[in-house]
C-alpha cells in the first residue's frame, strides 16, 4: 500500500540513503535529537489531550520502505550526530539523580546543547543488544533510536556513574559503551505519560491513513524474532515527525516506533531477567519462532511489565516480514553482529561459557529467519 505522505520517507529514510553512500550528511531531515539541541525551556512543546492522542494513533504509521540490501549495518544511520564504530567520544558528565531504569547508563554533554545517553559496562548486555535490535529495525524500515558502539572518555564521571551519580574530579574511560540518539520529532505525550501499548497497534485505522494491518502484524512478529521481552509502554514512543507539525499545533505525520530494545536477542521471560533475555546466544538460538505453528502464534512469553505476548500472526503479516528479512545479505548479518560485539559476550551470560562466534550468531539468525520464510499461516 502506498504510504500516506512523503514526509515519513523524508525523515527516516534520508538517513538510510546517507549511510548507503557511507558518508556523513548534514541534510535537513536527518538530524537527530542531541544535535544542536535548544535549551529545554526554549521551545515549549504542545500538550496533547487523551482524545487528541487517540486520534493520532488511528492515523499513525509504523514502517517506511528502505533499500535493504544497500543498508550499511556496520555504520548504521549516518548524518549529523553519527559516530563511527569504536570512535572515541569525549564528553562532560551530566548528573541525573532521577535517571530511570535498572541498567547502567548516564547522560553526558558532548557540547552545551548536545547531551546524549551513554550505556556502558562489560556486564551490561544492553550495550550490544541495543546496537543489534536498532540496526535491524532501521534496516528493515521500522523506527528505532540511533545507537552507536563507541569508546567514551567522560570528564567528571565516577568509575560507575550509575551507582555513584555525583560528579567527581578527573575522567573515566568506558571501552564498552553505546551512545543513543532519538529520532528528530516531537514526542506525543499526555501529561507526563509517553509511549504506547502493543494493543494500540490494533487501533490504527487504515481508512484514516494509518499503517496497514500487515505492517503492524509484521512488527509484532519482528518483536518475537528479537524476543523483545521488556515491551512495556514506556519502552516505545509516538512522535510527530518534524515535517508533520501543522500551524495550529496539530500533527499530520504521527509515527510509532520502538524506543528501548536493548533487552533482546535472548529469551523473553516473566521477570525480564537480564542474563536470560539480553544477548544470550544459547537462549535465543534455542527459542522457536512459533508457540503454535498451526495457529501461527508467536513464541514470546509475556513479561510482567509487557503488553505483548504470544501474538497471533496473520499470513499477510508473516509474508510482509519474510519478504523484508530475505533481503538481508550474509555480509550485512556478519557486519551487524560483529559491530555489536557479540563475540565478547558469554554465550550464556552469568556463566563461564565462552562467547559464541559471529558466524554462530549469523547461522542462528538464518535458521530463525527460515522458520518465518518457510512457514504458512492460514488467512
């Protein structure tokens, strides 16, 4: 189906085109949050009512086309604010006592108006998981944060800024780190509440210009493929793309995307146990795609925080995702697992087991892809 409005393609896919050329771009439309940010109070954001948000959800898109075989999964999204794999980034620690979550991260200022989130730690699987999941989503045309594996030199950081949140003298180097940038756009929130529940994908109305059902259903199956266990509303985002802001403060380009997908490539579980659910080769490789092959029910246990579990998949949704996945080349798969650094993570985190090789991860990916491609769901 033809997408309603070229603005979606302009914003999310110009960055894809830039990475195909393998050269940074500063074109308008590919800038990410964090690049040339204005002070927080400089541009007041509109407050949306519950009814306005509901109307925007009905018209939201979730996918845009990409030239999948040409996407550079090693470099990831390019353009303003991008970083090269392993690049050393210097920044100044920004204390934040209210930083949410349960895994190691901190805020750091590259410049006065460019504050980024940094995930770090040798035992923090979300460093590798976020790179894997976001680049897969990006390459296939689904929205995600832009995540870059880097080396961070932090001025003012303690040795463990997640636990010791006060600024200290000197600097720390974090060899295993990833910087996150959000897509440019205004987050659609009601009060302080953001995100969306997976049931809300079913409220999108194609008759009102929203994403067709097969694209939404394919996203559910992709979540199963990645084992996106921590899928509570706060981990997802609804934004108004910059080109969709109207003069009256409304939005003509609502877009729903996955925001925090670091706890993936393991096995989804009730308690979102990190060792089991995050870049765990043994768990991910042994978890089948289908809970019930005949009924086309995806195999993903619903966590206590999540809003998606064992989703029913339509044939149109299965085929839509299959047609995307088969376009990924062996080289692309090798690149994404290599740049994420999976070969430095135990194949069974929490144990003394050696890491799985990049080739083992690639083979597991292809086997799981085959489970989708070679299956057929009753319409």
